[in-house]
């Protein structure tokens, strides 16, 4: 399921179904969930273990927020629906709007994708700024309360239903908060699988695909009139990737990726030397010549993509939903996380329209279409590396061979480049890559 195939947000569809909903986790997934819950509950409370900053600042409990993030079209359009004026707010706060068809250079399979005639709008900003703008929009919703410095310790549970949460604040005081619905948006570290097993429910099976990616990120000065985005995808013969993304305050975020044990240096001179090995010359030149605006290089390891199959459970407690990275966490190379979080919230929105009974399994079933489409794109490409381990989706090798051919042709074919980018942006389904017209343009002699 992608933007083209999912029904869009409509607040008029949802009536009030309960007094209070609680969200555990105040990152993008939790904030988006809180906004759609506000249409269906008199009171919504978001508990986040980190202190919530007043401005755009990285949170200590989420080290990945120090690194570049992308907002794909599926996420951009959904956030614009859920938060009218979101784009204007982001731009007012310093974010940029670029055209991925003309402002982005994408190097892959030995060449650069052709530019496109279509307009492909893309918002660029740091992850703290994206999160800040979303958080401020949620703060403005009258019946939503954000509580930073509060950790959800446990679910209150009786007779097959989760009825609230036990919460501890920074002062060490624990209290119980009643809720008609609890949403777990605590990310990869979610304890819900363990909680289910401890309380006699089946825990979801976990699919894990090991990619062993390491990131190194910094920021450099960007001229005000230079809005270029540069991407270089890692390849099996060159397990190094890089990206240069324009963000607020006249900066580029620079990120290097080492796949399957390829080390990424954190010392500046070595980082500059590493940049020179990337086949997009401007990346190495800009890292070497432009002033650095960040203090050094930050490193972040990502060992594996993980998918928890909540959609396959035959029994699940009432009053509980899991969303975002707590369901599936993808290799960050593909920039899908924030967009999938927004689509997951959209799935929750649609199921709230049918009431609370059985809402967990209903949300999981609907969200599984979103996750499946994204998982196949991300994990499938991970298996172009022979070192990747884990359950390989059926047909992956054939798909990778075909997509490789398509990308090579898209370096000189503007129509193929547009089709590929729309699928990558989760705007169009992967089946678009197999339309007869596309097949012919990709496979003809």
C-alpha cells in the first residue's frame, strides 16, 4: 500500500469513541498517532521519556535524530493532510522545498539518473526540525497533552483488555493512568512482545535481515542559492554510500554509509579522504572545501532491519495498538521511516472510524500492506549484497536483476527515471515498474 492506494485522511469520518487515549513515545510515529486519536477521544496524552525541547533539538534517547532524514512523498502528502499548513510551517522555520526531479543528483549502477519533466516536490530539513514542527502542531490541538520526562513502565490489564498504563516521571513517582486505548510508539526498543508473552498472549514472530550498516554524519556550510541534493547508493562492489542534503540555516547534512563491515571514519582528515572515494565528485570536493558547521563526525550503527508480525497473531488484547518502528524498522539508507510512521497513523485513523472493538488486529492488518510494500523495496535491495542474511522475500533475485536494468536505462530515459522515483518515494506502487510500457523501455535491446 502506497500513497496512490490508501484512502486519504478525513477528520469527518471519525466520531468520538472513548474518553482517553494514551500514546507511549513522542517521536514522529507517536505524534502522528496522537493527532488522529484526537479526532476520536476527548483526551489524548503522549508520554515521552525524554524531556521535550521547545525548539528543534535532538533528543538524547533517540541518537538517530542527529543524522540526516528524508521525508518521502507519501509522508509529505499525509502530513499535509493531517496538519493543514504543515509545509508552510516547515518553510517558515527554515526548511527547504526542492524538486527531486531537477535539484537532486542520484548516482546508482555506475551512472546518474536522468532528470525528469515532472515536478517532484521534496521537503528538506534536519530531523529535529521536522519533529519540532510536527510537535508544535500537535501541541496546538486542544485535547492533546504532551508529557516529556515520563516513561511508560507497564500496561494495566485485566480480562483480556489493556485499561491504562503505569508511568514514572523524572522525579521517580509512579502513577497509573486509565485509558480506553493505548498506542505503543516506542520504536525498535518496544517491550510489547515481552509483555504479551508474560501475560499469556502469543508474541509476534520477528523477521530480521542483517545489513550491518554504519553511518557517519556531519554538517557543512551551504551557499544560500545552492539547494542541490546529492545521493550515491552503495553497491556490492563498492559498499560505500553517501548523501548531501540541504537543510535549514545554510547547511548541508553529509552522511556516509558503510555496509557489511565497511568502516566509516570519525576523524576529520580520514572522513575527507573517505569522501574523495565516492564517485560523485562534488561530495568529496564540498566536504573538503566548505567550512564545517558541526563539531566533528557522529557515528550510528544499524545492524538489521526488523519486522514484527503482529498481523499474523490469532489473539491480542483489546485496547492496545502498536505503530511505527515498533512494528517494522527499516534500513535507514532508504529514508522510509518518517513516511511509514505517517502512513501507519493513517491506518489507525481509518480503523477508528469502525470503533474500538478489535482495533489492534484491524490496524495491524491494514498496516501490513504499508509495511509489506516498504519491506520488499528495502530488504529486496539489501539482498543485492551477498553478505545480507535473513528471510529473503520470494522473487527477490529476479526483481533485483530487473530493477538494476531499469535503473541503468533510467540514466538516459527521463520517463523511466520518473517512474522509479515515484515508486521509491512511496507515491506509486512497485507494480508500476512492471507496466508494459515500462517493461519495454527497460528491457528493449
